[in-house]
C-alpha cells in the first residue's frame, strides 16, 4: 500500500512543511497529510487529488459539502478516513465561525453574515436560524427553527418569541441560506419577515434584520428597506 514514506524525500509533505512551513504545500499535499496512506497503486497525494476532484469544485471548498457516503465512494477512502475528513471540514467551519464571532455586531449585517457564512453556505437545504441579542446588543444565543424550507406557514412566530422571552432577548435577527447561492429574497422570505416583525411589535422584541446567505454573498432585508428602523 502506498504511503507518505514511499514518496521521494524532497516531495514528502511532512518534510516540505518542516523545512518551509505549511503554506508551501499544495491543496492535495495538505490533504495527503490527513489521508496518510494510499492504495496499492497510488500514494496519498494521488488519492487526495481524487478527493478534490470528487468534491465537484476541484478545490478544498467542495469538501465542505461532501457526506460520509461521498467520501467512501472514492477509492482509497474507507470509513475511518472519511470520518477524519468530515471532522476536518467541520473544524474549518468552526474556526471560521469563531473568528467571525469576535467581530459580530447587531447593527452590522455584514458581521452577522460573516458569522453564519461558513455554517450555512455549504448546506444543500435551507435552514432558518434566529439569533438573540441583549440590551447591550451582544449575542445571547442562536437556534435553528426550520430545516428544508423557509415557507412562512411552517415558521411559527409563537415558537420564535417564546424562545426569545425565555432567553430575555431584546432584539432578534433571522438568518437563512439559499442553497442556490443567490441571496435575493423570495416572496416567502418577505412573508416570513413580515409575520415575525408584526409579532415582534406586539411582544416588544424588535426584529432587527433578516439576513439571507448565498455563496460568499448575502442580502440584508433591512438594508433593502423591507424592515423598518
């Protein structure tokens, strides 16, 4: 079976990283460090290239969208390696999210979008989240309230505001993704926004924004005038 040790010394990812730093490694070499072993006919770097091609985007970004089954369909990737790669992708998402958290500001749609971007832009189905803020405009917590659709009839303002009251929130924001990558609001998105905003005016918990996440892009319904100041 091919392993990193079978690669010529000057080309081994470990040795290159030690000598020059990880930034010199190619995407396939970085991935090979985690894959470690290849097949009888291919070394780990070659297997890593297959993984990147199988991602659909021939890049590391595509790994965020791959499932356990997707990984295991690749020759040289068994269950253990597939789980390791899934965890690597999740780790990358969490690092990006924690970096964005330090800059999250309630009145900055961009900072809210950054916080949810890596969590949501790779999802294949729509997810709707609510994030709650206190009197100092600090994030209290968040929660997914719908998966698979943003249909207004399936999103309950009662559930949203019960959760907000329980956590003593003063403000809240809606966040959801468009798997198509286009963050333009649909009629359903606008209907959801209006229902939640109307309920908030009664409960005295203000809906500050509805952020729609696309692929490295977002739309703020507040910025485009669909939520009142």
